[in-house]
C-alpha cells in the first residue's frame, strides 16, 4: 500500500526521520518495501530568476539568458520566448530529468549553455498535479520564490511515500487512517481521528424521500448504507485531494468521484456514487443477478452475469456489480444534480469469484477481497459527507439508510498474564501489557486474576488469546523472547531420511555424468498407452482419470515416466536443440483397482532420456552402471521385451533376481508415433523403490592399492549365438577365482569359420595379490579354473 507522509501527518505527528520511521514500522510487523521521494524524480533542477536576456549572435530563434540560481549566475541558451525577470525552473549541468534525459554543459551555435529551462514534462509532473502551471510551457514561479531550491519542492511536489506491505491478516490496515494508528503505536504517540463534521440542509429533505433500499441477500451483503446529496455542483477537486490521489496511483476525475476514492484510501471503505435520476423507481435493490442478465460497466465492457453474482439494481435493471464496479448507466455526469452515496460490506469470497469470472478488477474489489470490517461503512459514509460539506459540493439531506444484520460490536477475550507468558516464553509485566494493548485500541478490564480484552469490531483478526499475545509482543519487542527448548523437548540430531539420501546419491551421480534434471507434470494424456504401443492387457494402461482435469492432455495420472521423458526429448529435438541428456526422479501412480476404492500405490522411479551427440545404448547403460556403482548395488541385464523398445538394443535390469527396470533405444515405430523419424532416442526407467536399501549407503569400504603389479590375460571362446555376455561374466564370477579382480567382455565375432549359430567372445581378465607378485603357474591355474567354469556353465570352447 502506498502511504504519503503528508497524509499520515493529518493524523499523527512524526518526529523522526523517514528511514527511522520505516524501521519502526518493520519492528511492529509492517514491511516497508520502498521509500519514494517525489522531489528526486528529477535531480539537480532548481529555481532560478532570469536577470538578463540577449539575442543569440548566430541564431535568430535562440536567446542567451543569464539566470540567478542563488549561489551564482549561469548562462543558458534557450528557444523559449522569455523577456527577463521570470522566475523559472532550470536544469543544471549534471541534471537527470524524469523523461530520462541528462543535461550536460555544452555549446549551442558557438555559445556556451550551462543548463536548460524546464517545463512540467521534464520534471515528471502534470498540469493536474500542481497549481498555476500550464502543460507545454516552462515552469513559472511566483515572484519571491527562494532561488536555488529544488524546483519540485517549490512546486509543492515534494511528498515522501512509503510503500508498505500489509499482511493478509491485517486487512484493516489498508487505509491511511489505520496506518496512522500503527505509526502512532510505533512512535508511542497519539493518533487523531478523521474529521466528521457536516450539517444537513435546511430544506427538510430526507434520504428516505430520495431512495429506498432492499437487500435481498444479507449473507452476501450483511450491511448496506446510503446517504443523499441534492443540488450537486461538479467541479475539479482541491489540489490536496488531487495530489494525494495521484500519489497513490488514482486518477482524479471530479469532486464527487474523487471523494469516494479519497475515502477508499483514507478510511479503507470502498464507496460508490449513483446519479439519482438514473435509479429507476428511486430504488436500490441488492440481489443475485438473473441468468443471462447483462451490464455495461464504467470501463465500457459488457459483462454477462449469472445467479452466483451479486448486483446493485434499481427497480428494472442492474446499475452496478456489487463491490467491483458501477454501471455506465448510473455514473456521475457533468449535469448530475442529485447523488446517492453507497457504503456497504460484501462477502469477500463472492467478490473474488465474481471478479475472476468477469475478469473485472478495481481498487474497490481489491479491498473487498481482503476484507472490510463492520465499522468502516458508517465511518466512511460520514467522512464522505464531511468532504462534500467542506468542499461545498452540494446540500446533504437528513438521515442515513442502514440495512444490516445483527453483529457483535465488541468481543470479550479472557486471558491471564501467565497464559501470555506461556505462549511467548518470556516475562510479561502486567502494567506494560495493559498499556500496550491500550495503545493498540484494545481496552482491558480486570476481573479478579483474569484480564478481559475488549476488542472492537474493526479488529476482526483478533479472535483469541494467541492473537492478544501476538499484538503485545510485536510492540513490546521480539528481542525479549529468549531462545529456549519446549518443556518436554530434547535435542535431536537432524538430517535427511535414508530414502532422500538414497535419491540424492542417484541425482548427484547423474549430474556428475553430465545429465540435467527435468521436472514434468504427474498428469499426462490418456493417449500415452497408444503412443507407446502398449499391449491391451498391460497394467500400465490402468491409469487414474481425473475428475477436474486441466485439459484432455493432462487428464490421467501417469503410470510410467517414459512417456513424459519422450515428450520432453521430442519437444527439444523439434525445436532445434541438437542434443539432450536428461533425468527425472518422480512418482508414478498405480491403482490397486479401478474405479478407485483406496489410494493408489505411489512408486518412486528414475527415468533417463538422451538423444543427439554421443547418445547411444552403451552411453545410456554406462550412466545406469555409474548409479548402481555409487549405490554399491550389483546389477544384471537380460534381453528386454518391451513393445516400445528396439528388440536388439534394449535390456531389462535385474537386482537380486528381481526386475527393477529397463533401458534401450526407442522402437522406430514408436518414434514415428511421436513424430520423430531421424533422431534416435534412448530411454531408461528404474524403480527407486525397487532398489532402495538404506544399508547400501553404508556399504562402501576402502581397500589399499596393491603394491604388486596386476597381470592381465585375454581369452577367446566359442559359444552358442543365444548366450549373452552377461551369462559369460556370471559364469566366471560364480567360479570364485581367488586372485581374479576384474573380468570384461571386449569383443564379439561371427563368421562361417566359427560355425552356424555360433559366435566368438573375447574377454580380458585381471589378477593381483596384495601379498606378492603372482607367478605364471598361479595365473595358468586360475585360467584353467575359468575355462572349466565356462565349459560347464555356457558350453564354451577355446577358439
């Protein structure tokens, strides 16, 4: 909220600097986001007096002026037809103007110029903002204006504005008056009340003679007040009102409209003024709109209404959307003679829903959405009548119409100082407590050992003793609270759960491999099963359908991450990204039955996707192996039989004999389904829940480097064509060779000489001992055991 200091000073004396005031407001719970100095919107522009004017020697349209700026006289070349003796605004060398220009000393047609004469545009002020100035002309001050002072200050455009962030629980502070009360609390001083002083006209007219009010839905409109003014005079508002409204971002229009806006900002009560001659039947009816009813609002927009919306009507038609904006058919005109003022309280949730449905917002709707208390309506409408009376805008008729529900104007909250101390954890002096609450406008009555807080209707945020404690401590000071443990608390070592640590190891490993993490919606399209060519009986087709989806493309809960990853890769590939290596860790949602009878299983999975430079099956498999190596998990692979993976470039992943996922190249037919024919895409999906084991995080151990050299041996064997490389490696490892430290398959070869349905597989073996260098005889004995195991397990023969 924007809070001009000059407006605050109407209610509270400020005896500290503005930065100090801002700190004090922060101390009691109001963050000051910015301090805006109006006079700094144009810098180094001062008041000067033209003491001499001469013709420019080299230009007929230019004049050379000598300008007294108080401390010295400067020379300025200008094309403005000045005669001498004028007191004007001049931008000096180094000035920065509101329109973005910087002024530098220079020459114009061979004559030195040390500045520039300024108009309103150069200092960022309009003709409506200040008195006795004209747009398009230079700024001219009255004779006797102090020379050398800031020109904006001399114009009276020197207010300081606080940009205060008002928290959601303090809607009452969305007004100058209530902020002034908070300033008074922060400075420990008094706050003056808004002036309520007006006289009704002697004509004997009453507001009930002008209009009647019928509130048909008091749930959405618990209070509606109306007042009347006759013999209206329409003219521009005073300079004070116009400048204050502009300072808070509201455009002045005329005296009547400006008064309603002024009360909105000053008191926090949204108001509306109706041209009485436009109220058919001299009636105001507050009701729900009828289906298909239409209103054209003041912004010229045609709005189609429905019965959930509250409208203000006359006897025939809507004349305003309640709490949001008036209708164009009832606005104040230049010839308006009678006005009906409205001040009401509307249900905040209804205002918010209507505003969003109609895409219609205003300053009033913003206030109603935050909440308006019951006290504001009477205060606001009387303040508006006072401004009408003070400005001579019309004759106020007798009486106020007030249609309201019964409400509690004073709430009693019993508490004890002991209870406050228990809540805050600090000592609470009784006298200090009562004094601070009194400064906050909360009277305290003593009833034996119990204190009773009397909370007025304007503090709807205070509902119990915890709120009383909060009000007290924000003024008393949070520094009085000493850090302590709860009565029955103990110190506990913090840290992440094992599952989170496990997932972090996975993510850190993949990032170290050069992959980037992606995040996608848990919702997906029901077409995913068709795109992936899933079998009709595949369990992944059993996706949970949402009741209120954002759209068909996000209408089911995903049962696999692969579809989301493919869509992400395809989007990047079709937008000319040459390569991508991504991973995602997220949940899939597996229903136990459909329709749902209980919550589905949420399984955490890892999905990896790649395409482009360097991406292939073995690179993808290497990233997965790095993850399992970091987790100290032994993994095995077997041929995969997934309809969306290439049959010869895919594998199923096993841990402890259990399938935990798959990896491979996307099937060409599936790539066509996704609209990419020429880009090979590789994906993998691993169940994190299927491999999670907290013990694996502690499984790592260190062994010393061997002092003795490794000995390598190669071996080529012939096996059947259907024997997998993994089967060969498993056969070697199962033999439990004492000195064997590593085994790898590095080549596979097929030819007619080897035989039909046969292949040659080449392997490398590494042997070492921590105690000695191994002999050739020892290595030969180990190789013999390996060959024996291969013959027995996979039917291998030495090539």
